[in-house]
């Protein structure tokens, strides 16, 4: 069922930090200024689960209320599960927007591939809905309320400016931008700097080896501006994404190939 002209904007909100996460609560308050918000989020933290979905066990869902008002639905599953359920079961019609966040920690560079926050937005895009992942640089005293205001303003402008058809976006907000009275933003590509190849080896009390991933990034290899370099400079970054992983140029090169498969 499509949106009627006099209907408010319908927004499906989720995250990967869990339905009680302060980032989700702050973003919900701001998005309510844009339209009607339906919250379908994981019951517990699901950071780093990527685009996993649950199909070998039942998905348990609990409807939550606060002061006799529906708070949303808590799902014992992944962020992608939450979007699927929200779209297919809980939203009264196809939402106009899927928003995922605010994540506690940036989701930039190749971390986009591991992120449950971004995966939820990708799931929304699968269904043909404009979807936005929102992340804030980790800080023990993160200003989620201020970041949510910034995110709402950007989302509102995306709604006004976006090209025809559903789009997928990744929005990252550094601490420096939250602290600035006049933050700047850049629309930039996703960085491809490798990370997570360094491990600190330790020994537990029983003499067994274990490892902690340091998460250190390798230095950028080129001069082109990316989300990683812009964030380092204190800029908010907005990156349009696409979930089609096909290498189309190579596909075209391979079309005339012939194959000998034997008998």
C-alpha cells in the first residue's frame, strides 16, 4: 500500500545496539518531527553481525510499552531481521524511509561490510525503500541528542533533494562535528583502507593463547578524499552506497570467453 498525499511520512527505525540504546532513542525523538516512526530493533546488542539473518530458529518478538504508549518491537535477531519484520509485519504500509542508528561508533571504510547498522539500511534498500545508516564516533560521553538533530536535518534534506527512485546512504558524524557550532559535511566515497590485520597476542590464566584485534587502520594509499580522510578532518560524511556486488566491467570482458568443461 502506497502513501497517500495527506498521510504523514512513515519511518521504520532500527539499529544494531539494541532497542534501549541511547542513540536510537535520541534519533526517534528527532524523526518524530518528520513523520510517524515505527521502532523494530534488536532486543540485545548486535554489533558486527553484518548482514546475517535468522532462519534456523524462530524469531521471538516482544512488543514494548512505556506509559501505556507503544515503544516498539524488540526482536531476538539481527538488524536485517528487524527490517524484514518491520516491513512485512509491523508497518501499516510500506514505509517511506528506513533509518538505522544512531550507532555508537563510526561505520566508515571497509567496516561498512561488517556493520549491522549498515546492513539494516541495505535490507531496507532491498525492498525498494530509501534507507539511511547513521553512526556517531564512539565517545564515553557521546552527545547522541546533538547528533540526532544533525542527522534529522540531513535526512530531511535528503528527502527533498534525492534523485528519483529509492537510494541507500551511509551517514557518519565525528565528535568534532558534534562539538562544532557550524559543522561541515562532505559527500565522499567509501574508503578502502584495510583494517583489523593486527592482533595483540596474550596468554590467559590457564596458559592458552588468545588474541585481541587492534582495529588499526593502514595508511591511505591514495590522495582521493574518502569517508575516512574526511572524518579524520572532522567533517560529517555522507556516502551513497549500492548493494549490487557485480563487477560489471569484468562481466562485459568475460562475455566472449569460451569454456572447456570436459565430458
